[in-house]
């Protein structure tokens, strides 16, 4: 379930207050939680069905930021699985 909040601040302020690597400023009007991105083309498609615009002048750079974030998440999961497998080997 997605929580929605009404906040009356400038997006720059919200972005600096969040200080969270999951959030990406893709456009002057959008700050997106990358955990919800399911497709990255010239815009982001979110798992909620929403479409988030990407600043066209920086589309390659913004997409690369997302891809790097995604790679890090995959590496974290792989390490977690390796640790679990090693743990199971010790028990068995």
C-alpha cells in the first residue's frame, strides 16, 4: 500500500530533508522513490501505475543514476543470499 502525504514545501527542501539515496530528482516537479520504478525509458513507469517525467536534457544521466542504484540493490540481495547459503552449509 502506498502512503500519500500532502506537504506544502519546495521540492528542494523536501529533497534535502529526506537525504535518502532511494529518492531521485528526475524533473523539477518530481522526486521519485526508485524502489517503485518498474521501467526506465524516456520517463519512469512506477509500480503504482503513475508515470514520472525525466528531465530530457539529463535523461541519460538520470537513467544511469537509477541503474546504478538498481545494481547496488541487486548486489546487496546477492550478498544476503550468499550469506544465507553459507549459513545453511554450516548447519547441514
